[in-house]
C-alpha cells in the first residue's frame, strides 16, 4: 500500500526556517520523481519543487528559488524540503506527491504558517 506522510510544518516568523519531511512506504522512493506542492486558502494547488529519480536533479518554481532546497534520503525512504527565509506568502498546506504506475498519490499535508 503506497503511503506518503508529511510532517514538519508549523508556525514560524518571517525570515525563519522549517524542514518538511515526506516519508514514503509501500514503494521505493528513489525509483520515482517526488514533488512538493502547496495550497493556500482559496487558491489552486501549485507546484513548489521536485527531485528526479535517476540522477537526483532538482527543480524549483520561481517564488521559492534560492530559498528552498529539496533532498532525498534513500536509506530513510524520505524526501525533505528545507525552507529558509520564509515569507508570509509561503503560508499554505504543503503536500508531497508521487506519480506511480499511472496513479497519483498524495499525503495528508502539513500546515505551514508564516506570521509575526
């Protein structure tokens, strides 16, 4: 059974940092590209970053470039999103995603709130 579990969200002041985790089970994470998405209240879900399976290449959407870093620990079957210099506009529920064998799988999400 494929499962993704996000954790690490919370309340942080502008300029602060958080590290999100996406723990996978039911499949080998490094066989697939993994993406982070976010959804703010009243907004569409949007992509944030992804990491490829074969060579570990990473990609970032413009709003987070230079501030967020995606990484993968294959031994722990976990993908991370290090978020630095957080801004109020980063406030959202963050989800990880894998597209595997024709199906999309999502975690339950973790809330990130950036506020003073």
